[in-house]
C-alpha cells in the first residue's frame, strides 16, 4: 500500500510548478489575511481520496504552501492543513479543489455557542435574564438545554408560589397554571380526597378555600411571572421557565398560622405525588416565599415552626427560595424570618442591580444569605398587563425558577437519584446553584456563596450530572455449555454450564464490583457462585467474562424450566444491592422466526381500546440482533406517550405440538418500585375468530398492573399481570402447546396510564420452537447391587452396551413404590452411587435406578 501511495505522490508532483504559477496569479505578493472572516485565516480542512498517513499526506501537498498539522478524522482521511503566509483561505480552497488526490476542501469555520431567545416583544427589557453587560443570569445559554416543562421521566415540574394571590386569567400566566385534574371545578366536593375542596389551581390559605385572590398590589402576579410567564408565545414577557406548572398558594402574610396552612397545602400535594408514584398530587420541586418578618430570629423560642416546615418540605424534595429583608442591615446581626432559619432546604436571596451591585436597600449576611439575584427594576406580569417592581421579592423567583429549570434539564442519573432520594437530591441542587454563582466584588462578606445567581451554570452542571452513588442493574446473560455439556448453546438437564452476565451502572463510577449468585431451586446446584466485574464507570457496563459463574443442572429438571436466581452485587464503599432474574433451560428446534431485519413481514399494529394511542414502529435505536427491532414508544429520543393501549399483531401462525414462543425484549416502563405497575406489557394469543387470551411466560410476569391509584386508575389493563420496570435485552419464552394444530395471532400489548413515562418496550428475534422431550430408555435397572459401607449405602450396576446419558436414583420406604421426582435422591453419569448417612436413620429404604437418554 505504501509503495503504491508513493508512486501516486510522484505522479502528482509534476503539477506543482504550474500550481505555483497559479498561486502567484491568484495571490500576488504580500497579501494580508482577512481578520473579519468567519473562519480561521491560516488553515483549512481537507479530505483526501485515499487512505494515507500524516507523513504521506504531507508528501501529497506542496510543503512550501501547505503544512499538514493533524489527522482530524483518520477513518475518513480528513486532515487539518496550515497555510503558508502566501495564501489566503479562499485562494487555498480554489487551488486545492483541483489538486489531485483531494476529495474536498473547506474553511475551518468559527463556531459559537447558540443561545435561545424567545419572541416575546418585551424580552429586550428583561435585563435580569439577558443583557450586554452580563449582570444577568445567562438565561439564553441555559435555554439551549431546556426551556422547562417536564423532567426526564415526563413528569410535570411544579413551582408553588406562596404569595398574596395572582391574576390567574393573565394571558401570559394562564397557559402555565398548575391544574388539579382530579378535582371537578365548582361542585363543592373534594373529588380527589386530598382534604381540599375545589382546589383547581392551588389554595387560598386566607379564606381556606380553592379561590385564588387577585392581589391589589400586583405582588403575587409579578412574582409568578418571573418564575414562569409563558415564553415564546409572542405575548409580553417570559419567565425563567417558558413552560412550567405554577401552583398558586395565597398565604404570605397576616399570621404564622396562615403561612403554615399555605405550606401544608404544598407539602400535602408533594407527599401524595411521591406516595402514589406520580399519579395524584403534584411534583412540587420549589416553593417561592417572597415575604417574611424583619429583625426576628427564626431560632427564637416563639418561632420553632418555621424550620420544621422547611425541613418537612425539604424531606419531600422541595427547596424553598426565600427573600431576605428589604432593609440595609446585616441579617447575621439583626435576624430575619425566614432567612435566618437554619433549615438546609432554604435558599436565601438578596437583591442585585443591573450593575452587579447589591441593592443598597437590601439586607445581607455572610452566614445566613446564600446568594444574590437580580431584583431591581424587574419587568414582569401584573394584574393589568406588565409592570416594573423592585425588591428581594423580585430576586427570589429567579432562584425558585432556576430550581425548576434544573429539573427539566437534569441528566437521567440525577433524575433517578431524585426519585430515590428526593431530600439529598434537593440539597445537591442547592449546592450546585451556590457553587455556580458569578463571583461579585465584596460579596464574599455579604453572602455565603460570594456571588450572583448564574442560571446557565446551574443548568449545565445538572445536565451532565452523574449520581453520587452507583446504581447497578442486571442487563443480559449468556451461557456456555462446552465444559460439561454438548456445546449446543442451550443449558439442558444434567449439564454444567458457565454463566456470563452484563451489569449496567446508571450512577457514579464504581470500583471492584463482585457478585455472588444464589438459588434455592432444587434442580440447580451453583458450583461456582462468585464472579468479578472489575471497575464499572458511570453509564458503563461490566461483564464477568474472566470469572464466570457455574451451575450444574439436575438430570430431572423439567423440560424447558426456569430457574430463579439472585445476584448480590458488592463494590468498594460498602455498596451492595441484590437483583433477581431467571436462567432458562431446554433444547428447542425453531420452525418459524422473524429477526425483524427485513421490515414488517406481515406484522400490524393498532390501538386496542378507543381513546388510547399506538406507538409501535420499527427502530434502529437498539436491537437484540443485529440492527432493527420493534418499539412501542417515541420515534425519537423522547419517552412513550401517556394513555397507550398499543398492540403489535403477528401474521397468522400454525402452532405445532410442544411449541414454545421465544422472543428477546428490552423494557423501560413505570412501576411502583415494588410488585405493581402503572405501565407495562403483556403477551396475548387468539385462535382465528376467537378473543385474545393471556399468555403466561415461563417464570411468570414480574409485575401486576395497578387497579387503582388512591381510588383512580387511567390505564387500559387494571389488575392484569405484566412486564414492567427496567431490564436490558433478555430472552423470554412461553408454552403454546395448548394451541397445537390451531392457526393463531400473537400480540404484544403495551399499556400506559395518565402520568410519568419512560423509554418503552422493545421486541426482537421472535421465534416459534418445538421442544425435544427427554425419554426413559428402559423402565428400571434390575441388577443393581446394594451394600452397606459404614453409614453409607453404595449402589452399583452393570454398564449398558449402548449410550445412556445419565442414571437417576430413587429411594422410598415402600418396596413397591412408583418413582416420582419427590423420590429422586440424585443422579450420576457413572454406574455407581453413594447414599450418605442413611444407616444412621435406622429406617428401611428401597432403591430404584432408571436410565435416561436425550
């Protein structure tokens, strides 16, 4: 290859002299570079026609004009080429376009981070979100990641604005209002049983009813708009979140009991959301509190309720953004409620100006005030349209809005961490916000963080976040039966097989992962229970390829049997978790299959019940083998829709005797975390002109669809057994022998309820296989010799003159017993067997030996 390449290089060198004349004509002497260009002025990117090394690429080009600096993409023969001072970029492109051996050439264009801005007509007035002097929170850059709405699980993100009310009919707020869909407006009934009557958009703690008052001073309306006025809707202004659910809770003044009543409503909704798996209540992630009591200590004996309220909400994953006093004093000296409270779930906020200074009329505190945020001359929604207000009340909703936007932009790792640990995940968000501030001069003695809120930094950090602890799950398994078996790739009766597992890590890097395999199944003996997976990085996987498990299968194991096993994974840092799955045995002959590689092949799909959707489609996103599978879910990178009842239906199939259905599937669907499911899949079968019936997979389903969620359920399959939760690609089998001789349709049916979604159900490599049964070659061996040796019984018999796979030994106290699996005491491939410790029992025993072949 190198020799032919050098011959090619020699062949093009004859063009160099004419090329030099061309350069002189194009460039002349002493041409200056265009520094206003949109590309690097001294280099270009070139792709060559042939596979070459960096050295040979330089030989191909004229060294006096071009210097090949780097192989940018070696697989594509793409190189970065530096230009001599004689050449401008346009001249080089014109020259190299005709150069032998060059496929294409382009300028090395400058790129910049894109920023997303809305079309709201007053956006240019929203200096706190984006302005030239950069005293803003860098919202436009953050909006490149997310503009708000839902978290990675598809759950609505809710901010509770605890204030003096809101103009809920405001055109820029109404689309983002939280709506309690389980409550019927105006019927004076607590329809959802949450203890609050007609709480449609929130609660009025003053009147203790579901009406939301309109604040006479516009305060609550203004604050609400900063958190989440609808963005990019060609109306007025936008909030920190273009899309978010705004829960309005009136109750920010008057008495402490009213504030407690307001916070209790917020806490009740979040607690119900957590306990129901997101079906009822509200996913409140932040509460905004732009109110308080000046010069008062939260830790004083007469104010113990405040810390308790914030701690209780924090335990449910709610961060409370709290405004400090609009007063020129040190909170560390004078106190303040709530910003002198010591609850870690508070983020206390002071007011900064468009010049990045602390507003002279705002309090500070090196110990108690966490950070500054823009709060001076802020344009936002008011009852009559838009208006400008100033104060720590305006600074604080920038922070509560940031918490909400962080949830929308969160990585899958953070999302899973928050679902499992809402309290510690909330504290993590607070720390990310404080660590990511823009440092301001003098603020190191005015605030804890030493700076002003930077929305973009907070969003970027949580977007790439990896959970602080490992999260290991079983993904797939494979077996090898060469050591003590027939090597056909199936585990069968009497074989010893090696088990290889793949483990995924959705959390932080984990070191020295080991595992112990166990089972209580009588048909399996684990002869090597320990395996090692090494170090598994975040979002990575590990396989015990160098340290497989070994399992010996009893010769008496039933045909095509599923053995349940437990896998206990441990790692450095005291990490330990136990996962469960099954090992399938049996040998089958495939008589129909569809690898899903050549299109639909007669499969159809549709919704089953009216009012529900269908999202089955072919995908190359992931597959069992090799490139394509069926998927019920989003056709892009999103999650499946709510309210699906989607069926993937097979072509007509004729079922042979002893038929098993086998298929590979991967699942990511919402379950309750125990043994019940909200979303999931089932298998069904129907003979021609007959209704569909349930197919029970070998080993059973792992979940059961909920029948109610606190009295309500909006999924299509209540009470049905199903697959749910998460698992990687694995094989499932089901016995279809009852349909032998019939023409049937199979269908894979996926259902989802009305809240929270994940990736969906993937199905691949669908097969119908006929089982090859075991059979006994003779009824019994009649020449066995039995003798007592110490406390043991030794049994021996004459070898056969034809092949026998193994012998099974039975024992019973009845001399005329008919052997069953309950009488089996062991098996051997030899012609001897020792029954240990029997003489100690002092009981009469009778033995029978049977020979088996496959």
